[in-house]
């Protein structure tokens, strides 16, 4: 053991120099041996103005690189590609990668790239003006009408990728309550679009609602027939409907109707009638002279465009004399 130690200690500097030269020679020789490796290389994509690419998009390709073991181990190969608007073909942005797209050491050769052609998720970045449609709830009170509903601004400019911008047909707002009897303005927030890449030029609009009283018109209807409502069961009082006689019945009256023009246009003269209710028990079975008020059925007061505001029956009542015929009681 002592002899071995003495061997290394004797002339130690010459031995260390020889060892260093041996290592250097080995390092030199090993660095000249060429090898080929498959590497995964990231590619940075830069898009020109007027183009859009998702921020989270990452592109990686497989590269077959040739060089020394050491150069391939130490090398940091990275790709770079710039996409211009003119690179769009048939609506797609397809690029072809070659060795010029990769930064690397001069002693590294790129033999192949996979894939060679790449379709990028790039779209044109466009702008478009979209009409604002206020979302409403409720309605104006009876006797009033909504004459106008506008927004300021009337349109909102949205910016973003072409497919998303073209998919938007309208922009809505938060709910606007219309239950007012006068014109008013209200600031409304715009509903957020469910597309995160779109940008709106504003997030608020001012809705202006014009409300005015409904214009009414009056019309006189002559010779409106009177229908008499007989007792439901006159036989219980010793008379039947056929045995009830009305002396001097009034056959028609005049009706003056006040209503919105749209309602007035629906009223048909030939379908109008008024009712005289004779079904009261106070005079059943006896001759009587009575004054009966006239009324118009509720069904004739409501129309698809609203209600009749005022209905004036002239005369408001009729004087009739009722006469009942005696009937024989067949009960034992």
C-alpha cells in the first residue's frame, strides 16, 4: 500500500498534467461524434395587428436534430413564427415550418419537423355595431300608451375574433319597468356577453321611454236592441215564461261609446245589445209597473286592444208593465 502511495506522490505534477491532457483529449474526441435526437421544441407565435389568437394557445412540435451529444444536451432550441393577414387561405391560417423558424447553435442541424404544416386558431380581429334592445317588464297603466322606447347610444360597438362577433345579433339590457304614466329616462346596465374575448365600447345605456294618454273618441250607436232577462223559474210563482206579458216594451235604445280608436274599430254595431233584468222576485206572479235599469254585458266592454272607457245608454232605464196569467195548480 505504501508503495502505491509513493508512486502517486513521486513526480505528482507531471502525473496530474498527463491526467488533464487525457481528459481534454477524451472531451475533444467525444464532442466530435455526431448523434441524432428527437426533441420537443416550443414555438412562439406572433400575430400581426388585426389578427386574434387565444392567449392560452401553446404550440409545440417534434424536431429531429443532429449534433454532438454535448451540443444537443446544452442547446436551447426555440421556434418563432410571425403570422400576417395575408397568410389566411380559405379562411384558415396554415403555416409551414422549416429550419429557418428555429434559433439554435450553428453546430446543430435540423433534419425534420413534425408536423411540417400547422393550422393555427387565428381569426381576424374585427369590430361591429350591434343594436341595443332594452329588456322590459310590466306595462303602462290603463288609459296610457307607450309611444316610444329608444336607447342612447342606440348601438354598441363590439370588438373581438370574427366568429364571435358575427354570432352576436343583439345586445340586451337589465330589466326596465314600464309601469309609469309619464315619459321617463333611466340608466341601464348592458347584459354581459357570454363570450370572454369580446369587448364592448360601453357597459351602460340610457333608455328613454315616451308615454302619453291614450286618445279617445266617442261614437253614437242608434237602435241598439234591448234583451229582457226573464225570471229563472217563473213556474214557481204560478207563471211560466210564455205566460209573462210585457206591456209596452222598449225595443231599442241609443248607446254612446267612448273608447280608444283601436277599440272603436273592433266594435260591430250589429253585435251590440243591452239587457233589462226582469228576474227580480219582488214582482213575481203579480202585475206590476217597474223601472228597470239597462246595462251592457261585460263581454261587450273588453276588446283585444283595450277596454271601453265610457258607455252611456240612453235612456238609462225603461218603464215596463208586467202582467202574469193565472195558472191552475194541478198539485193534489
